[in-house]
C-alpha cells in the first residue's frame, strides 16, 4: 500500500530541488583583447599546477617576472586578430553550444557553461545550477582527449567548489570521448563536407592537436595515445585514399621537449618537400579559439605559403553545427541515463 505524501509544513523554507543540470566547460579566454586582460588570464592559467608542473618556488618568479611582463602584449595582439563583435570566439561558441543543447534536451534539463580559466567560473555556474534546483549535475569538460592539464583540472576546480557547499549536488563527469563512434562520425561528416566545399583538392590533411610536454607521456598521461587514436579512426572514417593524413602537435611553449612532430615545422617541411595544396583541421578542439583561428589559420598559412606552398585551408572546428551538436546530445543523453 502506497503511503500518501506528507504535506509540506507552512513554515518550511522554499527549496528548489529535483532538477538535472549539465555544465559544459571549456578552457577559457581573456575578457578582452588587451594586455591587462590577457595578463590576468595568463596569471590564472599558468599558475595551475596541472598546467605547469615546475615547483612554484622556481616557476612563480619566472612567471611573474619574464612571462607576465612580455607575453601579454604579444598575446593581446593575437587575440585582437580573431576577436568578434560577440567577443572571444571560444566564449561565444561555447555559449551557443550550451543554448543549442538546451533546446535539444528541453525543460527536463538545465544547461549552463563555464570556463576553467576566466569567466563564467565553474564554481559560480555550479551554484547557479544548484540554486535553480539541480541537485544532480553532469560536468562535461569539452576535451575529447584526456589530459591532466585539461580534464583533470576541470574536475579539480569542481571539487574545490564542492568543498564549500553544505548541500552538495550529485556529480557525474563526462568521460573522454576520443574514440567514441559519435565523435568520430561527427568529425568525418563535418571535415568531409568542409573538404568537399574547398575550391582546391588538398594533397595533405594535417590533423593538429594541442601540444603537451613529452614528459607528461612518460608520467602516464594518455593524451598522446588518445590523440593518435583519434587520428587513426578519423582517417579510416574519412575514407579518402588519395588524401595523405599527417598528425602533428601545436603550441609549443618554453624550452622543454614537447610532443612531436610539431605543426609549424611540418607545415614548412611539407611545402619544401613539394606539397602544394594542404588543409589543416584541429579535431582536439571542440570550438574555434586563438589556437585555431590565429595560430593555424593565420600563422599556419604564412608558414606553409612562405615555404613554397600554394593553396592552404584551415578547417573550422565542430563548433555548434549539426554534426557536433548531434554528437554532444548523444554523449550527454547517454551519461544522464538513470537520471532522465
């Protein structure tokens, strides 16, 4: 026999509960393309022990001295070349992804977004979801390939917020999806359609992933293996035997040895070896950002053409187009199983 529900006492404080939240998280961006904003952003980013594993007593004087006095002006110029009326491309695209996912999931779920560095902050977004009655939250780092410097630090920051909460939500984390069929299919559909739309036929498709210091591989970080597996599966899914696919790693920083081959070096070498038509895609990035729009699309073009190449195209990330959103919806619905 089912016992009737007890009425809520008249003096009971209002409590919102029973909802499900999804929090999309990406890396982050400065608030504006100026040196002051970039300095603030870099100070937070490069002070993360997951990102720079040099002991703080050694690293912080270097960061506060040489790096934060010289790099912000240079980086601000790079940001100014890709900034839009909507602001930072990464911030605008991530917000659009959240809005479109909200439309797809409907009123049963509340979707928010945050940045690991900069704003919106992870803790504030989690609190907003909790205040809206979301006592179950799916934390979704938008990094297909797992790295301690990306996925793990998002989870760290969420845990920092949980430590301050008397009433904590139940938390799930979206796993890395580097080899998920939904992800590979979305990449193949999207990159394939972009290749078909080019006015030239590339000889080479460069798959450029963000770089990491090589020591992270030897310490047990699976990022290199995840990236290589994504590239292999994507090459097979594209099914273009006349297109040579090359995997590289970009964004080297400092004097340490980084994962190789390096994107900038390969772009120049391909042109010197006689490659005349090349396209580059960045499957490890869920949204276009400084690294794709400036480092690849602008500087990458200069490197390839300057070394003798003739035709160059930087393909867009999945962003909020249909293939990427189909993938994201499928992954999120799967991880919400039992909650929805």
